[in-house]
C-alpha cells in the first residue's frame, strides 16, 4: 500500500482537544502524526490536587503511546513544534520538517503573568506537572521552616499563602489548601499553632468565578469564608518580591508563597503564526474551526478564539476543547469527502467547581445548587473523566482515604 496517497493529518498537542481530534479520526483512511512536547496527556483540572499533596503526578497523567496503543493509523512524536508554516503546509519539529495535508493546532495556552516579571520569577503557578510539584514542595517547605522558627511574625509570614485569581482554579486551590492546613497539617505539626496560618485569595474584580451565575458566585464566597479563606475582592496586585505582596491600595502581605492562577495566553509557537489574534494572542478562527484563508488548517481548544451564538467568547475550558476536537475531526472527514463543512456549536454541559470537602457549586440543566450534592457530582465526574482505568481506581482510593482519615497521602518534598 502506498501510504503517501493517504491524507496526512498532523495534530499538534495531545491535550483535551488534540486527543479528541485524533480519536475522531481513528476509523478514517488517514495517516495521523500526533505531536506533543510531553510524552503524556495531562488532566489539568486536577493539577491543584497535586499541588496540595492530594494526588501523585502519575495519577492525573497518562502516557500518550499507551492511550493510542490500538490506534493503528496514528504515530506519536515527542517534541516541541518550533514553527508552523501554513503557506507551505509544514511544521518544524526537532530540527526536521513534517509536511501535512491537514493540520490541527491544539497547543493549549500558558500562564499569563500580564507583564508582572517579578511574579513570574518568585511566584508559583499550576500549568503542568513540574509547576504543580514545585508548588507542592514550596507549601510543604514552608511548614517545615515554620516548625523551627521561634519568631511569631516570621512564622506567620511563612504560613501565609496568597493565591491570585478568583477563577475556578484559584477557588479550588484556596479551598483545598485551607482544608490541608485545618485537617492534615494540624496532625503532622502538633506543636505549630496553625491558627497562625492563613490562605488569602486575591481577586481584582468584585466577585469570584466571574462567568458563573450570581447565586453560585455568592455561594462560593460563603463556602470559602466558612473554610477560613481570607477572600479579598477588588484587590489588585501591584508587585511581589518573594517576601512581600504589595497591593494597588498600598497594603502589604508578608509571604514567600504566591500562587498565580489569574490568566492564560497563547503559547510561543503561535506568536509567529500569520493569523488574526484576539486577546492573549489566541487565534481567531472561523465557525467551522478553520484558520481563515487556510481551509486545511484547524485551530481548536484554548489556542483558539471563537464567539458563541450570543457573541460571547467561548470559555477556555476542557468541555469546549473536547467538543471542538470531535468537531474538527468530523470537518476534516467532510473536507476529504468533498462535503460541506458544519459550524461548531458548543453544547454547554453545565458548570462545576469544588471548594473542598463536601462543598462545591454547580449549574446543571439550568439549575444552580451548592453543597454536598454538587461535590458528589464533581467527584464522580472527575473520576470518570480521568484517562486510564488504573488512574481512576487510584484516584478513587486516594480520595476515599483522605475523606475517611483526613490524611492527604502525598506530603513529599522532592528534589527540583
Ligand atoms: C490548573 C488548571 C485547572 C483547570 N481546571 C479546569 C476545570 O476544572 N474544568 C475545565 O473544564 N477546565 C479546566 N481547566 C482548563 C482546561 O484544562 C483547558 O481548557 C484544556 O486543557 C484545554 O485543552 P487544549 O487541548 O486546548 O489544551 P491543553 O490541554 O493545554 O493541551 C495542549 C497540549 O499541547 C502541547 N503543546 C503546546 N505547545 C506545543 C508545541 N509547541 N509543540 C508540541 N506540543 C505542544 C502541550 O504539551 C499540551 O499537551 C483548567 C486548567 C488549568 C491550567
């Protein structure tokens, strides 16, 4: 068989969007080259659990080669794509050139520090396994240092943890960290007065989880406050030098730990792509998910910018990425079969965010609710959506153990 007569689809990125696009083409007569800089797919919604010592990195990631073991039309190549040439139809990878007939760019995003170079230097972030483990190490190191610090003010500063950004990631991290302190660290550090510890959540706007309905924003604030999280709305960060957070109103918070969860922007490889860009450098795409002017090139997931039927930008969340992956695969098949392409319509499955043990907020089928039921749905869905049967069992076991014994099991400080 001459494989070169078979259309070659290159997919950059094995995140939620790229994975779904590749799966959507599993039965198609195409050759797929799936490229990722990492050898694993990562379940980013649970990264904060790695940071708060709740889960191991290996429990929220799965090797890409394992996922596609049975998909015979797919080859995986690990490496960082350094350039995309949509005129000549090739991508540059590890010094060589890979030509394509169809391209799916699903490269996600990276943390946007909005020009705060000092925050980027001294702060912590949650974007991949490495940054989550670094954050975990920092949190645990602070407890160790506090345990042999006699000076009260110094100890309080070591035990002050500032999270910037009141979106779902900031909210989830703040709630989980507050519980780690009150339920778990209390037992590990019986001689430390953990009333001296505090979790501060800074949000520049006037509410948390801005794109959720008002009743859920209010419920989230109350649930976090009930867990002793110090939520500061309308609080703009001005600087962080590794010792002090300074706010725009002149207030200062002494801390060595700032976790930045406040924004996402496009990855480097999109900077040189000759395409119209929206805020954060995301690529403006056509409703069919194609790059305008290049019908064979699709951009999907967090890398893409598209308005919904109400002219609102689609959010950068996993459900949008997954649905766009499936839709891009179908449109590639339509292109190959010379059929008319279909525009993408996002089917909103609802909103969900957890704020710790027994506490979450949800909006499903247009109904808003919070508390234990929302939390139970969150647990079920996250276990269901993690890739790999083994990971599901391990996460279920870990969470059940934590739930019964109030004991996060991954309190390891590892070498960075
Ligand atoms: C901490 C955190 C918590 C989140 N929580 C939630 C949540 O609770 N619910 C929710 O729905 N969404 C959540 N999200 C958002 C969700 O994870 C993203 O919307 C989703 O991952 C986007 O999917 P994607 O495929 O576009 O990008 P990604 O999943 O980011 O995948 C992009 C892939 O491209 C690869 N890549 C990038 N550049 C290159 C390159 N140049 N060469 C090769 N490979 C490259 C990356 O390694 C990565 O594997 C969260 C995100 C974060 C960071």
